C-alpha cells in the first residue's frame, strides 16, 4: 500500500495505521494513563477537529507536530528477511556489568577490569553467553563514563588496554562473547574534538558539534536536557552555544557531518579488530537532529518531561546513519585478535569459532515504541540487531520518579501486546533491570521484599519470565542475587548526576523535603549502581566504595547464594542451562495460556514437538491453579499443586 501523507483532514484511525503514528499515540496513552479505548472511540474523527477540541490543553501546534512526525517516515515496508541461519544473539543470554560497581581489585573503592577478570568464572558458571560492559573508556566521569574523553583508551581507575585484552581473551576462552558500550550521541566536553572546536569554532572540529552563535542570554531553542535545565550551554571563550541533551559536559555530536560518521566507524573497526564482538549503542536513536533545530512542542514536552524529544527521538536521517555505521564500522574487514570458543553439547568447550562477519549492534533506544523498534531492528533492514523498548519499566500513567507499586498485570499486558505486533523477522530484547533504573524486584514487591521469602519468590518469578519470554534476555548484575533497592536516606549518599541535578532543581522549585525525597528515592539510578554483593558484608572489602550499598539482609550475597540450591542464583543458573538444552525455550513459538485470568501469567513454548509450560502467580496471594489438559511434569520449581503459592513460578514439560 502506498504511503498517503497525513493532512489535517486525515482521521485518528489514519494516524494509528502508520508505524510512527501508532507508536506516538501508544506513548501518549502510556504517559497519560488514558485507556486505548479512547483512541478507538476517536478513530473516525478528523485531526482538524481533534485539534480544535484539544488545543485548550495541548496549546497550538500539537496536531501539526504529530502530522509532521508521521509524514517524515515515508512508506517504509517492514517485510525484511528472517535472518538465516539463526544469529547467535537470538539464543544468547546477555549479562550487563556496571564496571564501577562490579568488583574492585586494587582497593581504591572503584570497580575495575581486573576485578571483572577475577569473576569471569561466576559468569561462565551462571551460563552467560555475552557480557556487556558499561563504559570503561577514558572519561572525566561527570556521567560515570557516558561522557567519553578518548574512545581508544581505558579509564585510568579501571585499568589498562592490556587488562582489557586479557578480559576479552578471558571471555572468549570461556566460550563467552563480550561487547562494550559505544557512547557516540555525544562526547565529553574534554574530548580533543570538542577542545579543538572551542579553540576554532569555524575550523573543521567546529562542525563536529552543534555550535551556535547567538545572544548569551537566549539559547538557540527551547529544548531541555534530560538531566535538568536547558539543553544548551554557553561557551564565552568561543562565543557559541553548544547542544547537550544530557549533562552540560556531554556535548552532542553532529552526525550530519560525514567526518563524524567516519570517526565513529573507525572507532568501531578498531575495537572489533581488538576482539570485541559488538557494541551496545547508547541513546543511538537520538543521533539525527532535524535541520534548523526547531522548538519543541510544549504539550509533548510537559507530557514526556522533556521539551524537544519529538524532533530527535527518531530523527530524519537515523536509518541512513545506522545503515552506514553497520556497513563502515560493524562489518569486519580485518580478522579479530581472538574469537570465542565453541560451546559443545556436553558443556565442554571446542575450538575458537570463526569471526562473526558483523559485530552485534544492540541499540539503546529510549522512547521508541513497538513499531519504530521494528523499523530499527527488523531482520534484513540492516540497521540495528536488537533494541530496548523501555515501556516495560513503568505502568501506564507513571514515570520512574513516582513512588508506586508496579501492577504485575501490566507485565503480562506489555509482553502480550508487544509479541502480538511482531512478524517472524522481528526479535526483541527482554530486560527488566539496568544501570538507569531502580530494581524491578522492588517495584513489584513494593516493600514486601524486606521479607526474604518474598524477595526470593519475586526474584525467581522475574527470572522465569525474563529467561523464557520469546526474545533475548539481558540480565543486569545482581539480578541473579535478587538485588533490591537501597535504603538511601540522604542526597549526600547519592552520586548520580541525574539524581543530584534533579534534587537541586526540585529544591529550587520549592518542592517540600518529603515529597522531594520520595521522588528521588523512587527513581534514583544509584539503586542499581551500588557494589555487587559478593560477600555477606557487601562493599569492596576494606576500601570505601565510591557509592555505598545499604542492603544488609543476610542470604543475598554471592557467597551465600551460589552454594545454595534453592537460591535465586541457582534458579537463574538452572533456567539458563535448561534454555541451552531446549531450543523450544529460546526459538520456540509462544502461545499464551488462559491470558484472561487475572494474576495468572502463563504460556507455552514449543518447537519440533517439544513443549514447555511456564506458569506464574502474579500476586502476593495464593490462587487456584487453572486446570489444563496434557501430562504436565515440572522441571523447575514445583510441586505443581492445585493451589499456587504467592508469586509462584514453575516451568514444566508437557508430554
Ligand atoms: C544512556 C545511558 C545512561 C546515560 C545516558 C547518556 O541512557 O544508559 O546511563 O546517562 O545514556 O549517555
Ligand atoms: Mg579499583
């Protein structure tokens, strides 16, 4: 079907039929908590009418902004190719390490590469296939490495290039792959490119960034930063404004400049040759900004919490830039220093695998909904391989900063909707925790996780869903130990630039201390950034850790979890082993079982006649187990009684 550009005479239904429009509307519903039925009811209405009815709330230009967004994505067919053969990452379990907090080898209170090296067996025993390291490149650490000063050097406190080479080899020898974090929407203001740009804004490096002339009192547009305040910083020495969507030392790169694209591709190639197996690409959907940097719509800004996002969360040249990066950076033209050893059926390791022709591209894509996600990662589209869809993290009408209990029914609804909108050539990333979010376990348990039995049950339930959903699971360090949110009591205990800035901003706005702290405590990224609990005492031995943990509940350290066959760790390990032996659990079809039953999340995974049943009780109460047909034999968890225990999870075979 040819793409019909939208006009003000188009209807709501016309908008919803397009990939971009559908995502935009779904996002608006999610943010506002308005039910989807409202869209169905409004389906036949013309946009001009909607504009008249809603402009009281939205202000002028809202509908025009939507029309523009939808029309920017001319007809992009989604009939890509199903990847063949199955790429390794579809069957893999990824594990994200936040190096600063994983393990400290030299007693300076900061996690480092040698710390990771010393724990590689922990990961291999767990069954991890690919490790992802959050940033380790040289950085002034305004945003903990997400502000890179030099893309070819290791941050001093983390170690050396030689350590990294050893880490890469250490992964490969254990049959694991390893990917790094590529942060190229922006660089640190201390990167040599930016320093050159400041010295000579009209020279070649001036063009690497968004350096705008203007009046020092009025930023070039109304965009706001994700980390509070305007997205512009005035540099008096250069007489220019510079764009920073994140902290004021994270300067946005101008990808329209072919030199920038070439530099990034070179960096990627350099690392692939060193042996890494790909990258996770930080906020990669933000890299294309529209010409003229137009003002953001105030209504969208208020709803999303940031002004300007609609212009760059899926910018005009995004697809082109990603295809170029894949071709010029990720496609190997030189052999890597090493490759992972093959994992054999019996669990032993064979010879090194041949190099992957293309390094894996995992996109961090905030704000991207299901349809845009498909455009970015669909098989045969030659852009990204996997993307993260963040809509799972908060229930409709809530943001991370709200202090609320997550309705687990939404977890079910999220995956049901998501999977139902995919075609066979789509594949999704499945994640619940990362370094930018409080722990999902705590969100779901809502404080009840103080009881170790609840903590264990919810930890196992989440692991079960994440490791048997159809998609590629990304575990985050500590999930296997049932890590929870921390009992921080004061802003001085936090280190994250986002929390600190937000705290200052709310304070300045006059928000009362209680309400303010509730927000910060609900949303702070530091919950997930405290040191991994290797020992019961936690922390980094005798050293004072750069950020201190506040969870002392006995039983939830690696030292206690690993030897305990009933632990959350053992559950993860056993589930991962089960996945490895039964492709029904990775590549198999997924069929929902009795989805209409509230509080019961169940599905079948099947392939080549092999069938598994995954059943969970999404509530803190007992419930009757629905009667199902077939001979159902538990393989993990159980016994399978007529009553389900609170938060019960169980994996069975159907014979
Ligand atoms: C991504 C990272 C986050 C960082 C931001 C800016 O969202 O995950 O930690 O602050 O990008 O680089
Ligand atoms: Mg250290």
